[in-house]
C-alpha cells in the first residue's frame, strides 16, 4: 500500500511552498450529527476538491482513542489510495481530566501521547500536533519521535502568541535541544484583527444587543491579560443587569479563541513552524476573511520561503448551529482566498 507524504503534494500555487488541505475538525457538526462515516466524509472532501492535505483530531474521530482499531486503519488507507490524499498533521491531545480524582501524572501523559504518536505513524503521518506538553515531557517524547520519523509541533493558539511567557519557555528549550523534529503548529486564531462575525451572530442569538457587542470589541482589543479582559466584560454585563451565564461560554470564548498579536510576530519562529492551522470563521461576499488578515499572513510566509501545509480550520461551528453554514463550501472559498493571496505575494516579489 502506497502512502503519499506531504512533501509530494503539489503546492497551492507554483513558485510558493504553501500546500493546502483541511483539518476534518472543520466538519465537526456534520460528523457529530452522524451525517458521514469516515469514508463518506473523505469522499465529500475529495468531491469538493479541498484536499490533498488531511489532518484530523484523534480524540474526535477514533472510538478506540488513543489507540487505533483495524477497521479505522483499513478505511483510512483505502480512502487515501482512492483519492490521492496526503496525511498532513495528526492531532494529539492530552486529556488531563480522564480521571475524576486527579490529573494525569507525567508518566501517564507520556504513555498516552506515545500511543497517539504510534497511531500517527501507522496512518502515514510525518507530523503530529501536540498541546500543553511541558518541556520535561517533550524531552521524553523526542526519542519516540526519532524512532517513528515524526516531527512534533506544539500548537500555538489564541490567546497566546510567539512571545507569550509560556511559549518562550518552549522556545528556549527548543533552542537548547536544537532538534529539527521539534517545532510549532501556528494557529491563526492568535492573529485576529477583529471579532468574527460568527461570534457576533452567536451572541446576538443569545440576546446581546449592539451596545453589548461594541463594548465587547472595545474590551477585546485591549492589551490586557485574557482574565482581566474577561473580568471587565463580566463586570459590564452585571452592571447592565445581564447575567453572564445567559451567554453560555461565548463571553469567555470571545477572548480565548480570538487573539490579536501582530502578524509580524510569526516571523520570529518561522524556521520552527512545522504546520499551520489556517483558522477562519467567515468568508464574506468579497471572498475575504473579515477577522483575519490572510493577505498579510500569506505575504509573510511566502517571503520567508516557508514550505508545508496550511490546514483550513473552520471554527464557526463553535458559534453557529448545524446548517447555518456550509463548511465544505467555506473551506473551498478560503482556499480561493489563500491562492489569490499567494499570487499577489509572488507578484510583489518579482
């Protein structure tokens, strides 16, 4: 059985190193509703032409998580052979709360992650995304990555940025070890220029008016710590007699899913970015993402000569009900936006 690896996938536009695909997390609502099984989902991706890179989260799609079952392996390889997909990034998770009485020990974290790394290898991945791993755990995982020929990418997600203290600790450890197998997965939720229309829509459905939305955006753009900004917004809601719990989790998600570090900050770790979550929430009537500056992001990555996969990650499903949007169509439109931006960036370099 032949597995196609990311390096063999064609670039989105000749002359640049960015390759396109998606994380199946973009199709969360449809998967959760049982509209597709694995084969059906991958067939839909192929029919829409939104591959060839395929990323998925093990915790979301593996019933035998963190291990593989033979049926999943068979269906996965069959779909990849059928459609010529490339495995771009395997999503590992550290589910610290699997026990009611305590968090995992580091030994448990290690064994739990190793099971997922072995699953990644079996499915043909060369890159695995991990989250929350401490420097000491990363050191223990490195020999496993070497054994399995994997690159490990620590996900850098909102509200963090490349220069956040937690990220700096990982960067310093990487600089000490100097292994090409250790890097970052850049999630563009860290680099937003405004609140997403999907979030505003969700908050309106929960009863927040235009005044409240304007106040939320005013607080959101402040440089303060996420907890301080969230507390200020909760104080505002209480002051107006609006119960914060009436907004569900959205009042918190507005801050921890929407970061606003400068696009230029990614340049500091560009040489260590092994994969990209091309996060987006909306595509407007002009074909643009209103809350994330994709032309600027593309320009930075193209000028750097970066090569690898950008996995489209539509997360509007966090704020919209199923059938309020078509994620397959939105990913296709985002790919058009990225390609258009690459062409423009290449023209600027000529």
